[in-house]
C-alpha cells in the first residue's frame, strides 16, 4: 500500500467538474484507490463516494492505493490535485 497527503486548493474544492477529472484519472489505474478525509474513506473511482466527503478548499485529504500501479496512481492523483485540476 502506498499513500500521500495533499491539500485541495482550488476554489470549489472536489465538487462537480474537478471531482469528475479526479475520478477519470483514478479509473486509468488498476489499483484499488481510496480517498480519506477525517477518518472517512471512500473509493476514489466513485463519484458519489468522492462527493459525499464534502471536500472544500483547504481540506487535507489522504490518497492511498493498493495494487500493481499503486505508487503511480497516488502520484498522478496528487499531481492533479496540486495543479488545481488545471484551473
């Protein structure tokens, strides 16, 4: 298992459009990927799950993955979040 913490800094947090980009990126990998906020963990490939966390600007999230491409998956998602989803 590989995991990293990252702070969401874009204006709207992880809602609607940014959440869609996040899930699309997560689905590019074979590993099981989870997103955690305040001890609540959801599947990073589930739009409803990610939206249910209510991730707003300034929130620190933990992204973890387990599988053959776990490190690549976590790094790619952290890079996406750090880039403010291209906004």
